[in-house]
C-alpha cells in the first residue's frame, strides 16, 4: 500500500491577506444647505386621541390625527391632516395635505392637496392645488403662483 514518506515540519501558514481597512466615516450633522430638504426636517405628530383647543404654532412639519379647535401656523412647513382628524382651524403653512376634515380657511404658500376622502369647508389660498376625485370642497379658491416664487426668494 502506501508508504509514509518522511516529511519536513510544515512551515507556519502565512497570515491571511487583509484588505486595506476601509475608513470610518463619522456621522455628520446636516449642513446648512440641506436643512431645507424634507429628509432632514423635524416632524411632529398629534395622535388620534388628542383634542386641542388653542393656537398651534411651530417651525416644523406636523401631522394631526386628532381634533383641533383653533388656528394653526407652521411658518412655511408642511401640515398633514390625517384620515381621522377633524380641524376647526384657520391654517397657515407651506404645504397642506388633507386626508381628514378641515373647517376653516387654508393659506398655503406652496401647495394644497385634498385627498380622496379629504374635506375642506372654507376658502383656500395657495400657489398650487390638487383635489382628488371623491374629495369634498366647499368654498373659494385663490391661486397665486407668485406666492411660491416669493417663498423661494
């Protein structure tokens, strides 16, 4: 059969080849040029069980799923009215997206979107508007494209 041959002691195995270490990139805070993008904007939410009477003001995006009775001012940010939300409010914001019910005037610097099950009873003043089939709207619409341009300047 096979004969065992005399072998020399095995040389230690060479260390595994290591790829150059990839540099570690630390987390960086958003730069001032990116602060206006929606991906880095702060956002808040008022849940469905909340009922608020009073003035809401802020400098961040807001989603409301509960009931609000009082004016809302978001200084150019986005307001989303959730499907179960009921607002009795005068609204001033950059953009307004309505899935629920709004009773009151809506002033949006950039855009108003009234979704299929959304409802606005009141006047709308904006640069652009979209009202989907099935949405309810009763009031007047004032479209002024210069509002959006003035906001950009």
